[in-house]
C-alpha cells in the first residue's frame, strides 16, 4: 500500500456527504482530490496532505498537533501541510482540515495544463 486508502476513503465520504464534486488523481505517490480542477486535499503514505491559504491560514494551522510543512523536494512547499493520521482521529480535527482546504480552494490557482503532443 503506497498510501493510506482508509484515510483517502474517509475524505471521499466526507466530501460526498457534503455533495462536493471531486476527481481523485494519483500523485506524489499517493492520491490527491481535485475540486474545480484544483488540488484540494490528499493522502501521502499515512498523512493527510492539506492545501491551505499560505498567508492567512498556514501559520496558525502549522501550530496544530501533528502538522508539518510539506517538504517533498527538499524545499518546503508553500501552502501545503502534512498532518499525521493520529492528529485527525477525532472528527472535529478531521473536519477542521477539510474545511480549511475547502475555504482556500476558490482562491487557489489551478496548475497549468500540459499541452498534448
């Protein structure tokens, strides 16, 4: 198992319960859920990967238990936070992260589409 499928299913079920349309894409050795063609949230190994507002929400969010900046390439990725699975056991904590991602999604930039050869 490259990533925690139970956690990915938990996120999908939560989005579906709120009638939020998403597309799941395999990325970063895990899975990312896209909303409006923008990365919303994902799972890498056993961690939740949250995309949050880097200026407004990230500083406060990084102070929460189990949260660390995403350092995928040796350099911290602005606005991306990894959250340990045990820090989102409680539904209230899990919903905090999903809501933070949903709050930022309308302002987030979509990645550039690659031209097909």
